C-alpha cells in the first residue's frame, strides 16, 4: 500500500507576492548606487523582512519566486558572493576599486 502524501498547503498568492517583490526590487535598486552586489544584498534583506510576515508554509514558494525572478539570495549565498568578490580583489560593492561608482578607489 502506497502512502500518497497529500501536501495540503493553503493557497499562496504568487501574483501578489510577485508584485510585492517588484516593489521591493525597485526600492533595492534605488539604494544600490548601480552596484549589482549591493542590489542583491538590499533586495534579499527587504525580501527577508517580508518573508517574516508570511505564513510559514508560504515561505518556500515565496523564496523560490524571489530567487528565480528577483535576484534574492540566502545569507549563505550573500556571504559566498562577498568572499568571491574579495578573493577577486573587488571592493565590497563588487567592482574593481578604481572603477567603483561609489568611489572606493578614491579613498
Ligand atoms: Zn566600492
């Protein structure tokens, strides 16, 4: 006898969540100064704040959408991104320091 496990999750409103993420990514971009790394960090932080307001069963689906469509990264991924930038000699914003639009090379 097979035990077909019914995954009974209440409906998750993916469209509303996408709209929320669109607004968050707009906000994240404004604070990123043209840096993709900063943008990813901002959007992930903003999404995390929103995730905390969702029912727990919805968070998995919400993270999937945010990651697939809105550059959301987990804390581990963000840390990994920073390590890679550092190893490549890039500034904290993910640029060659002398080409950083936020002025790292001028300090
Ligand atoms: Zn920089």
